[in-house]
C-alpha cells in the first residue's frame, strides 16, 4: 500500500471511530422523546433521591482462641459469618439531591472508571456534561428521581466500619409525553467508611456515572 493510501486508510479509521463515539446513546434518555444522542445540553430537573441504609445481620461462626486473641476487625469477623436477617441502619446521609446538584452544575462531570470496586475517589475521569440542571420542573426535558440503598454488615451488636455496596434505582420522566421509565437497578461496589463525607461524595459520582452510561443501541 502506498504512503498516501495508508494515510487515507488511517484517516478513514479515525473518522469511523469518531463517528461511532458521536453515535453512542445515553441510557438515561432511552425511551424518551429527547434526541439521543442529544445535539445540545438536556435540561434536567432533579426531583428527589432519598438514601436508605440496611445492614445484613451475621451469625458469627466459632473462631479459634488464637484468632480471637489477635483481635480480628469486625469486617474480618463478618467474613466468617452467615447472614440471618437484614435491619435498617441509621445514617446521616438522607438524600443525594444536594450532592448531585454540586456534581452536575459544571461543564464537566466526574465519572468512575470502575463501578464494581470503589474504595477511593482516585479512579475517576472527566467527561463533557450532557445535562443542564434547571430549578423549575416546567423548564425540564426530563425529570429524574432515584433512590440509593447503602448496604453494610453487623456481627453480634457491632456494625462494620465500611460499606459493602450501594444499590441505585433510577426513574426518568419524559416531560413532553409524561411517560415514566424505571431503569435497571445498578449496584456499585462502594467500600468506604460508613457515614463519611467521602462516602456521600462517592455515591454522588456513582449516580452521575449511572446517568451518563452510553450504549450503541
């Protein structure tokens, strides 16, 4: 192949790659009347995003005296038990709307590179913000509401220090048609200190990652 031919082939490949990226559709917009992919920022009204917390109560299995003397952490003990029930756990993080507003007001968004395991907020990247937050529902193209469920563990009467995961439910309402679409539940393996500011922030970034997921179809 000539040098010119090679350059043309490379240019064509690059163009196809860029066209493929441009054609990716946002999962949050699927089934709505909003153009997908959108040609401009989609106006969004955040309705509510309550947070609940539950802990799996584990029945601690017998461990040797040596292990007990070593002073195993509650998380280590939890691995040696089996869940017997699930109970509510008090949490200071009651709603994610404020956190999401702070995350989604800029021109760029932080998203997680790996939702399966999150133990710090270092594995994030910046993407262009496809949304524009509005303060009035009448100005919005879509209305978003959701719920986050923090999961953790308890052994005997002691709660684990870190969370196990956070489950997200998301509902998108098309303002033009009135159609409400409930998205598939997402679980993020957020393992961070319970009740911490870092946990709240990570939950906000995970929710944004959920909202900006894209697909070819």
